[in-house]
C-alpha cells in the first residue's frame, strides 16, 4: 500500500505522548476508523483508539471523528496517543512513594527527589513505575479488570513534587489531551542564581538537545529547530545572590525550566548539568564559599519543586487542584539564605 505514516514522538519533562499523521491510500475501501487505525498502529489496542476518539484525539481532515467514522481514500488522519510503548518489560517492585490523592480514575503522587519516574537506559529498576505496578498488582478497577498505571507526564529524577497517573486507558487519553491542549495547571518553585530587576517575565525559546552534551537541552536560535517552549516566571522572594521564583509552564518540554533559566543567565541553584553547582553570584571570601557549600550539601540536587497541579477530572469534569509543601531540603536551604540575607549588608 502507498500509505504515508509520519510519527512524531514527544517525550518531555511534562508531556508524554505520540502524534501520528496518516494519509489514507487512494485504493482504501471504506472502513471504521477505529478498525483502520488498529491495523495501522502497531501495539495499540482498539480500546485505546476508541478512548482517543471519545476524548477528541482523532481528527480526520481537521475535524474530530468518532470511532464509527468511515475512512475514505485520501483522508488525512491525525491521532494523539499517550505513552509510546516501551521495548522492555517493567516488573513490579516494592518502591515506596507518597500518594497525595487517589480515586477510581487517577492517582496523584508527591514524588520525592531522586526517584526516577520511568525505566530507561541506566535505570531499569527501582523507578516509580515499578512501584506503581507493585502497588496496583492486587487491585481491580470499576470494570473488574486489574488496575494498570498509565503515565501522562514526567518530572525529572531530581525534581520533587506532584505527578499525575491515570488508572485506565480512557483516563490516560483524556488527561493527555489536556496536556496537549496546555490546559493543565502546573507551577514550580525554583531557586535560581542572581537577582532580577523585574518582578515577573516570560522566557520563549525553542529547545533541542545540546550538540556538546546530549544529556542536556539548550535554546536554539534557529526557529525551524527544536520544540517551542514557553516559561512564565514571577519573583517570590529575593535573597540578593539567589532568588526564589514561581515558574508556570505553558508547554512541558524536557528540562524546560532548567534550560530556560540557564539561557537567561539564572541557572537553578546546584543544577550541575546546567552550571548551577558553582558560585555564580557573590563574593570570593572563604566564609561565603563555605556557606554556599553547606547549602549544596543540604540540597544535593537542582532546586526545583512542582508544587501545584490542576486538571479537569477525566470522568466527572470537576476541576481538581493540588498543592505540595516545600520539601525539607529546599526549605532548609531557603531558611539559610533568608538568614544570610538578613545578616548581610553587602548584598546587592
């Protein structure tokens, strides 16, 4: 068949879905779109395809299509599906995690720093997904079938805070659509190097993997490259040499806040890959260096915490809002900086 299939996989800090664009062959007989897509998309169940149609994630010729739509020759079909399949088995493990909320459709985890969300190269075990599979292994859903955790988004290993998990394919697809439409509410607290003249601002810059270090992202000057990314920031508290920000994600790209803050000259405090693990502002006196080193010891990670998560419930449509308190390590460092700023007369 002369059928063109274009696949774009998007796996970011906050977004986890794949987009398919299919142009139907001229000789294709009329067929229900759910059956047609089941034939064309390897490893995707008809249940997930039908859930995608119900959530408005299947579009034919720029119009949302129901599962029973009959595919016609030369139709252009766009499909949004969450969580691309992984090519290895994930096994249940007793990995502890904190639950902020749970019902029959969703689970909100308050992730501790250091916990990897999803298995990958270098981290095949001991992840949150391993722990979720262990937690759900004896539980049944409202349909009587075993509950399976479905990721909707991710946050970095060393970022703490709120993470949303779906407990069915239907809920996963509905929530993924909200992430794709940028209607999910996400706010982060970030401690960054340096001071700001303004009280708030916005960083806009396409992100791509750095050619010097593939493990990190950077802002590209080429508008045709990378992925469009927008971060809004607001000053919460000033400490002279560092500043506590509230960051609101309009998009959710890999390392978005970390890369955007580095781009504007304010790397996250102790964010080693992005240069924040050295003194970037302040004096060279040994006493100050010792103070910063003590802060690094208290907070051995980037100072980033996902403290607000809001979304529309996939079944009831009710607006759900959750807040996570500042974690102990960030709170301790903020206290030290607050005291230092109050006792210092040289900050500017």
